[in-house]
C-alpha cells in the first residue's frame, strides 16, 4: 500500500514521500525498506535516527527530518489499524464446528462462528455470530455467548462456582444452578475460568478483554469494556463497573462493589468497596497517593528502626542517670 493511502486509511497526517510502498510492519529496531514501524514514547525518539524503516507512526508532537512520519493523536490505535490493513487477522483453517469438536445437539451456534477441534459445547449452550472458540475450550451447559466473542485455548466457561456449606466440619457442595453470560465483543484468554452463578448469572460485560489465567467467581458481574490482566482473581458476587482496569495478579474479595473507571495496580489486594475513578495500589489496596507515601517510608524501615533503637537507648541512659530528656 502507498504511504499516502495508508495515512488516509488510518486518519494520520503524512510527513514525507507519500509514494513509498509499504508491505508490512516491524519494530523500530528490526524494520527495513518497505516496512512501517511504530513509536509513541518520546524517550525513544532517538531511535528515529537509526531505524531503517521506510516510515514510522508517531504521536503528533514527534518530529524527524530523516524518515517519513505518520502523525496521529492516538498512535497506538493508528498502529493497530495499520496492522489490520497490512496483515489482517489470523485465517482459520475451517468454517463452522470442526468434526473433532463436540457440540451438543441442543446447543446453537450463530453464522460465521468457528469451533476448533477439541472444543466442547454443552447442552443448551448458545454461541452467537462470528465467534472464535479455540481448541480445548469447554463451554458448559446453558452458557450464553454473544457475537464476535473470542475464547482462547483451554478456557472453561460455566464450571461450578466454588460454593460449599460447612456443617459439623464437612464441606457440602451447593448446587450451582445459574449460568454464565458473555456479552458481545468479549475476548477471554487461555486457561481462564468463568464460574457459573449459584443462582442467576455470572456476567462479562460487552467489550471486556480478559488475559490468560484469570478466574472470575460465581455470580460476579463485570461491566463493559473492562481490562483484566493475567492471573487476576475475582471472588464471587463481586460487581465491577465499566472501563475498569485490573492489573496482573490483583485480587478482589467477595461481595465487593468496584466503581466505574477504576484502576487497580498489579498484585493489589482489594478488601473493601471502591468508588468511581479510584486508583488503588498495594496490599491491602489503598489510594495511590497514600500508597506512594507508605511505600516511600517502607523502603526506609531498616534505617528508621535503627534510629528508634538509638533513641530508646538514649532515653534509657538518661532515665538511669536521673536526667530528664529535653522535649
């Protein structure tokens, strides 16, 4: 594709020779002639002086007289659109359900959906249009999956929630008679578990993207356009608002309410409700400004302890001598 045509397609401002032919995308370090690269962080701007790329997608504030630029107010989004135009999405080796997938006769699958070998689709499950269900995915009975949903290999949708009644020291299983609802345009990573509700539904909201090895407990409700990074754990009956980002290995306690537009940092442990717009860090999770102060002191704990011991020793010596310490 000519560079000027590519610029038009991704709504970017061209600076340089529009007749350059672009055939693929590569990193700034690896790109060569005919390839497009990407730069958004100004601290890497020096690489524009050494790259062999024919053109680079950049933020509007970045300049270079050495290489052709495609400037964008949202360079990462422009980069993603360029990738689609030049490389497209993965081509699937077959259409519909593969012969080696098991689809229950009572399950329904919408047009354009692809079910890979080894996948299991249980009784009365419903899968919408243009979905991709990769190998060894298990979709339990009565699960409902919307349109354009991607479920990566090994994920389990609708397994029993972790519900037990302990009586006289014995854990008695509680039947999980609810289901899971996955709304449109959701992506679920490999090895994820989305547990069915004991009653009602576990819900993953429209447009939410879930990384690998995430566990969503029974009855949880995740709002639209969330981002759940790898190894996040969400306990049962948690309600999460829209556009919430939860970074890797964070954990959320049961029955909590997380507001809209919340950001939860990696490894954070959330143990209480969270208001809208909050940014949380730490174990237990606390507002970011407070957490930074806490961790700034935490790194100085050995020195502070030594100072405290010295002061205690000084006070003890003054007490033994009968002198009164000066405040």
